[in-house]
């Protein structure tokens, strides 16, 4: 039994070695490896107690890394939800980020950069391609349209 607990912990540490993980991700990966539910809950409890997994820290780190790409807050919110982060944590972390983050400025910069690559294209077609590109990156369609209309 102790040997299986060690294997579960070692596997969790292996996962955490590559990047921070949410509690749900660790749980899911341990289930996928067919560890007993009791072992999984003990392993997760140990990792939380020792601060190896912390959903608040994970959300903050995830948002920071995704904003460097740059992606829209809508997409980041969806990704965090898919990773099993609680809505309250997502809302608080995104609220904290919004204080120093101008989504309009990012959209404008990305749009201008994309328009340069589409120089020879019909302006309406180029605008629709830039719109689709920005929406795929997770920016709100309304904000994208407003910004494109200003350009």
C-alpha cells in the first residue's frame, strides 16, 4: 500500500516538474493511471498541504503566461474553467489582471500587425480575416468590431 502511495506521489511530482497543474488536472491524470480513488485523494491532500498544488497560484500563472501570447480574456477564462478552476478564483484573478491590462490596445496592435500581412487583399476581406483571427484568439467579438471600425 505504501509503495502505491509513493508511486502516485512520484507521478504527481513528475507532472508538476513540467508546469504548475490545477487540482483537477492532477486528480484526472492519477485516475487515468488507474490509481485507487482513496490513494488519489490522499495524494492530492498531501500536495495541497505542502503547497505543491494551489489553484489560486495556478490561475495567476496561467493568466500571465497566456497574456504573453497574447490571448483574450474570454479564451483564458474558458481555458481555466476547462482546467477545473473555480469560477470565483477565475473572476478574482481576471479582475486583478484587468486593472493593468488594456485589451483594446492589444487588439489594436494585433490587428495592425495582421493587416500588414494582408496588404494585397480586398479591404473588406482583410477586415473579415482579421476579425476572425482576433475572435479565435479569445477577444470579444464586440470589442474586436469596435476596434476594427476605429482603424
